[in-house]
């Protein structure tokens, strides 16, 4: 079981455990965006039938690609505990506002003393 055990037998999560949890969640979200990216050729073929709609299709593909890369790069940087991972996590929290509990969790952890130690933030 992850975390450390207290004297009363309950378990608490360390900063590394919170970091691993966020890496897993952001990897899942990155995977979902990647699956959407793989489906965009079929979506575009069904939805955009006229040549004047092509710029919109290109924008849709670019947006999906950027979102997939944002979540994957955040998960990888956090897994490697790079200082940029903390910044990317805070940026990644913005598009996740519709899943506000996850946004709050990211924001809370990244501003905690444990995360600042993990990512080498100096005061």
C-alpha cells in the first residue's frame, strides 16, 4: 500500500505518492486526447465536407494535438521530477476546470511544501 503508516495504523500519502497519482491521472487524460487525435481523420471526413470548412478542420486537429502534447509532456516531466513539470501541471489545470476536483487537487499539491521540495522550488 502506498504511503507511510502512522502510529495509529492509518496511512497517509507522501509528496511522491501525490506526484505518482497526478502522473497517472494526467497520463490517462493524455491517452484520451491521443485517442481523439487518432479519430480526427474520421471525424473530419464525416463533419467537414466542403473546401471552405478545411481551415476549421485544421484548427480542430491542431487544438487536439496541442492538448494531447500538453498532458503527455506534463505527465512525463512530472514523472522525471523536472522543475518544468510543476509549471506544466499548473498550466494543465486550466483546461481541466470542467473537472474541478482534479484542478483543485493539482493546484493544492503543486503549492504544497512537499511538491516544492520534489521540484526544487527555492523560496
